[in-house]
C-alpha cells in the first residue's frame, strides 16, 4: 500500500514533542510495511535540514520539502476579525504544495493520504480532485481548545478578544474539515471524546504516541528538579514563568539547597542561570534521555495547552517521578499518586514536589510504576497493530 504522508513541519531534527510524535508515528507506518512518501512544509521556525535525517529513514520516505511562509502578518491576521475562515489553517495553505500533491497523485497509485494536523486541511479539496485515496487527519490536539485556553489567561483585553475569535473560527473549521476526511487518528481518548461531542461523524480512532522501551536504569539518588520543553510554544513559556517566579521559590523556602535544571530548544535569554537561587539553564540538549535520567523530579506546571505532552511520556518511560497539573496529564490516562502526581493548585504542586525530593522510596515507587504504565500502553508494537487495523478499516 502506498501512503502519501504530509507533515506540517520537518520531522527532523527532533526539536520538540510534535517532531518526536511524528517520528514515532512514521516508525509505526514503516513497521507496518507501507510504501511511504513524505511531503513536508518547512517554515521560519522549522527549516528543512537534510543532514538532520538518519540516512536510512531519508531513503525510505524520500522527503520533498516545500517552503511556506507561515509568519503572522498583522494586517491579514486582523482582517480575520471581520470575515469567515481560520487564519491558523490558511497560513499553511500554499499553491505550490497543491501543485506538488497534484503531480504526485497523477503519477502514483496512492491508497491513503495522511495529513499531519488540522492545519493541513486546506489540501483536502486538492486530494479529492486528483485522487480517490482515502484521507486520514492525524490530530495532535483539539486545536481550538488550545487557543481557547490561551485566551482565558490573557491580561490584555485585546489579546483575549482576538484569541477567542481565533479559537471560535478554528472550532468551526476543525469540525468542518474533520468531517471531510475519511478517518481521524486522535492522540488520546480525551480528544476522541471531544470530537464525538462536537459532532464528528467520520471514523475516529485513538492511536497514541508510540515509544520504544528505554532500558536506562534510574537510580533515584538525585533529589533535584528539572523541566524540559520547547520554548517556542506559548504554554511551555507560561509554565516556566510560573515555575521560576513562584513554584520553585516556594520549594526553596522548604528546601533551601534545592536545585532546578531548565532545558529545551529556543530557550529565551529571559531565563538565565542563577546559582544563588539554585537555577541552572542548560537550553537545548541533544540526548533527552541522558539529560532526564538521574536528575530527580520532573516538574511540568502547565496551565494551558491541549493534547498529550510527549516529554511526560518520555519521562515516564525512563521511570522519572513527575509532578504536573490536570492539563499537563490530560490525555495520558495515568493515575494520580500511582504513576504520576497531578497537583490541583500551586500549594499542592509545591508540597508534592518537596515530598518526592525528601523521599527516595517515593521517587522510586512512582517512577517504576510510571515505567510499567508506559510499557503496557504505549509500546510501538502495540500501537502499530492499532494503526494497521484503522488504516485497513478506512481503506
């Protein structure tokens, strides 16, 4: 079976959770034995770097890169306050990519086209016009919900109004375009439920992010704290601000020698190493597992966002004890105080973090349960079987 896989950014380098999720999804497609061709959009935030791809993978998927200017244009963005349509989706729609899709579908007997995220929904009409291939949209998040939550935490009235309008437009577009596809791969049961409640009538399946067993052993000796996440995503920036300015200072009041490590791509100069306050900023790390292992307790104080936090799944796969929020744990189906800690508020967050730092036994029990949970639900062989079943059902 030939599959055209269109991604909204290059899969490599693996600079954020979205890239990691795409890479793991691609591994499932390859494991299933499908013939895969990748078209990828590259942007100012995510340029195409051929050398970043593993050679074997590059030869299998033969990525074709199309540069698309997705930068926000102020006047155009404001114009969407007074007209129909979703600016979020329209920014990713490009005539040259439409032509590339047409040419490929004209010359290749393609069974399935997979669109990576709702942002590529603008290409559905082109695919329908030139092919009878089935269309699957892979949804990383309930996108309108992400923008809706962002609007709720804004102090600026103008930003609040504008983001609410974006969320409203995106919600309309999300329902419209998802119902034009043949199937939707949801990343979590929670997302699937929301789509069903919104009136999505097409086939929906929960295909979680796959992960390969990590055999690195966590010794649970370290009792420090860390956070890792891409810093070009609003909810992560918001989370680190809360962590650095409020949560960690409260932790230090109880644990004066506590240490916090901050890592992630696109780290702002706003966050600098502050030894006197126990903060070390590391920035981008090549090997995420090497960074996370034996650093102590992972803190993920997310207030907004949607979908699944890949870094939490990676951390659990390593047996890392994790403290997060309800939004941080959303879509993972982990169990509070068994394999993850879910704090209701800041006081909760601080007290749970301190409790784990003070007890190796608690860190070990939580971390080992987390690793067992990921092994049971997210292993690549299990996810690949679910994906094969869904594609065969659609096609």
